[in-house]
C-alpha cells in the first residue's frame, strides 16, 4: 500500500498497518465493521484559495457539504448514529459531533477512499475538520448488524464513553445497560489505539456527568466521556 494518503488531509494520522489489514482481509473472514467517528471542526473551514468557495463558512458547514450519505448507500454502508456533543465530561480534548457508520465489509471502507465521487466530497471534510479519531469496532450484541437505518428525529441524549483499557470485559461490566463496541483498530487519530466504545441512554446532561464520575480509573488521555444529543440512533434502540 502506498504510504502517502490518496486523499490529502491534516486532521489525523492513518494507521497504515491497520489500513493494510482492512484492505487485505480475506472475504471469508470479512464482514460488517462499525466506524466510530469523533469529530472536531475548525471555526472557519480551511479551503485552498482555488477551491471556489464564495465566502468563508464554518468547519461544521463544510462537513455538512461533505456528507457522503449517497455514496455510502451505493456501497451498502449505513449511518447508524449521528449526534452533536452537548458536553465533554472527561478528556481535555473536546469534540463537536459523533457519527457511526456500519460498512458491509472492511474492504468496502478502503475501496471507498479511491472512488472519484468520494474524493470530490472529501475536499469539504479536509477543509472543515480540525482533528478526528475513527475507531473501528465490532458490537458485543451481534443483532446490531441487522438493524436498519434509524429515524432522523430522535433528539435523544446518550452518554458516550471511549476508553483505552487492558480489560474490555471489566469495562463493559462497569456500565450496565450500555451498548458495547469492541475496538479492532484505530484507523485515523493521533497514534493512540482505543479499545472500547460504549453508549448509554441518559435523561439529562447531569445524569451523564454522574455516570462519568462513577466510572473507576478514568484519566485524561485514556478516556473520553461526553453527552451526545443524537438525531439518529439505532445503536441504543432497536
């Protein structure tokens, strides 16, 4: 695999070894993979001078222009969760938006990067995104693999926990009622490899704060806990 990214960007480092593993997974061992996207936007999108953008727009607006839903549909991928971050409880790096996409196969995620139509849209993501982490996961509850696209008017609060941990089972056991995802790799980020992603429905941001305080062993640098207002959610509801 070429060491230079085909889609120029400055929002994170690619784990090339894991990218190779995704691209070369034997078909008989491949299957659905969940790409959990943590996103932080530029205040003003960083387009090149020749991008043809008539006026400055925000990083969030640029990401809205990037929206690859039509391309995802073409390759059999499904957006299963989208939400705006209401509050960052643990972790000094704050996040703006969360999205989870279920790809039919690992290879389809890699193949998407070489599509012309995706490259044309990716210009907006590269301009809008300050930094991102993409954690590649499998669910503890395999029934998630057959859930369809969620409604787009959920407007529900969810606490999200992302951790580095040597004991996934213990982490999963600490949050009864959570939807648990086990990380297989971190395809884009800052070099840290994340192990678990968990989603817990909450009634309020205060409840999420109490949940964050109840989790033992969380530390800045190895844990994120945030409240997310989900507009689409088939992760925590069937």
